[in-house]
């Protein structure tokens, strides 16, 4: 954990306009844009001008973990990071589904799980590794006809969702305490872990939805080296106050 003084010293070495690649641990309930906006506003407060800021890969509001942020001219590198493989740890609940495939909405269907064996859960996870066609969640940021799917869904608009090819390199079941299942997934760009949890439920002729998710890695970059966005932004504001007092 870095101190405020360490954050400030780090920031003094950065050139946000020429470009920096920064690693943050996204807080739960925040959108990825919330992190971008928080940083953008703090940078503007320090320098008095807008500097381009973008992120490399959306995390859902209830997910935490590694979010890569690029500033200035290095925003051109965002696609490079987005294309890298991702590693997640998470938890799913068997025996129910939600419209959004995670815990952001109430359960809409429930199922009996009394006959599900732990061995069957491992087998179902193994069957979902490799390349397969995954249905894009209706509550997602994917655009259809120029409009985000989640906006169409929340307005009650019906959408014909196409399936797309994804690749799951590993889907490891870490523990089972029914109805909760802990897992770790490594996958290719474009894979929805919410949909993977839902697909596991279907493999078991049951239901499942995501209850927790953390992105551990993007390529070789780990959440272990990620910074706290609030602490980093506070350091930017504190540096502004220090400069103003000189």
C-alpha cells in the first residue's frame, strides 16, 4: 500500500500528455468510466487543461480488479491491451438466474440443486473450455444498430442477439459449497464471464448467475501491482494544493 507522499512523488515523474499507462484496482459498484472520469477530472484540476484518458477493457459495476488506463498519446495503445488474454477469479450461485446474469438484479427463476454432484460441476466447467459460441448478455455495452444493448434492454426494446465465438483457456473450479461455486477463468478477449456462469448452469440443466468477479490479470499485468484510484486522485489534488502554496 502506497502512502500519499509516495503517490505524489510518483506523479511528479509522470507525463500525462506524452502518455502514461496506469494500473488501477476498480472499486466495486464503479463503472469503468467512473474510474476514467475520476482521473480525468483530477488531472484537469492539476494542470488546468483536459488530457485524453481511456481504459482498456470494461469491467461491470459489480466486478473489481485490474483496469488499465492510458493517458495522452499512449491512448493509442489501448487496443493492444484490450486484445490480451484475461484472468478472473469469481463466485457463482447455482439454482437461480437473473436477467443480467449477475447479482445486480433480483433472481427471476429458481431451480432445485439437490441432485447436482460436485463432480458434475467440474465436468461442466471442463466442457466449457476451448472455443465455443457464446450469447452476448442483453445487459452489456455491445452496440447493436448504434445503441448500447443495456440501454435497449432497460427501455424494454426487444433485440435479436447473435452468438459470437469466444475461447476459454481454463475454467477451474476452486471450491463448492452449494449453492456457491468458487472458480478461476483464463479467457480470450470478448468472453463474458457472466455468460460463462450462465452457460455452466445450462450444462447442469439448472440455473446459475455470477455473484462476485475480480479481474486478476490482463496479459502479464497483475492486479497485485494496481493502484487505488481514490488515493491516486487525492494525490493529484494534494499536489495542486502544494504547487499553489509555493
